[in-house]
C-alpha cells in the first residue's frame, strides 16, 4: 500500500492508520467485521517528518513505524546529472532537443534552474516547451521559467557566442573540472576539448594557483 504525501494525513487518520500497522486489523467504511491487513506500507512525503513530529503535526508513533527503512531522494537541483536524461519527456511531442546549434544553451538553462517544483515542474516545463516549438528546435525561451540575464550575456541570435558564453559560465561553476563539465553537458571529453580549442577557452592564470 502506497501513501503519497503522508505528512498531509489528518491527526484522526494518523491514529487509525497507526492501529492498522500495529494490530494488522481494520474495518471497512460502514462495516462491522474486523479484517486482517496483509500489506506492506510505503509512504512518501516532501516534508521533514522529524520536524513535523517536533511541532506536534505528525504522530510520533506513526513516524517510527514508517521509518523502518528510510530512502531519501534529493531534489533535481541536488542531482543535476539526472536532469538532462529526463529531457526525453519532450520526445513525446517529437520536439528536436538534440540539434547541436543550441543544445548547449538549452542544457545550461536546464542545469541552472533550481526546480522548486521538482520532477513535476520539469515535466510540465518540457512538455510546454515541446508544444511551443511546434515540433522544431526547443530553445531556452520556450521554457516556462525565467532565464536569468547573466545566463546568456550575448545576443541569442549568435549561437557560437551563446555556446562560448554558456561553456565559460559552466566551467567557472565547476571550477574548471573538465570531466564534470563534460558530464553535465552530455559531451565526451574529446568533444569538450574540441570546443575548448574552438573558442580558445583557458583557465585564467589567477585561478590556477
């Protein structure tokens, strides 16, 4: 049995569910006969249940019952390596997300967004972009979230300059770790080095010490 957003359960429902977990018995709504519950419970929440227990918003006994095996999934902003593979959502609309001309620009936009709405926001943003581009090339302006001005500081019509600027920004963000930069951009190290030579990108001398 899967309970989504278990932290939103009312105090009354928490007490009843705790009894089910402890006694393995329940009654159907409107019924009078005790039934046996032969299930395993899996609960999910995006809130901190420990803090909820401290505030008295979540029943302590139920918390410890559910904590038998705790799995913590970090939000997309903390696992950027998973963001780019999730772009396959837009393929449902036959949108072109792989054209090299602006692929790097789009990737940087996706990696820089904090995704406060997590995967749901990502799915909706990509599906919206796929619809707006009408089966063509998805561009950053098709995304539903704001693109910060510093993300692309050059005219978007010059794709070479856009690619150079976004690569420079990403390299600075990862402290010129080329392996990490290539992984975030979905490039091989060879492809990354080709672009570094093409745009004459080198780590500033003052950052090398």
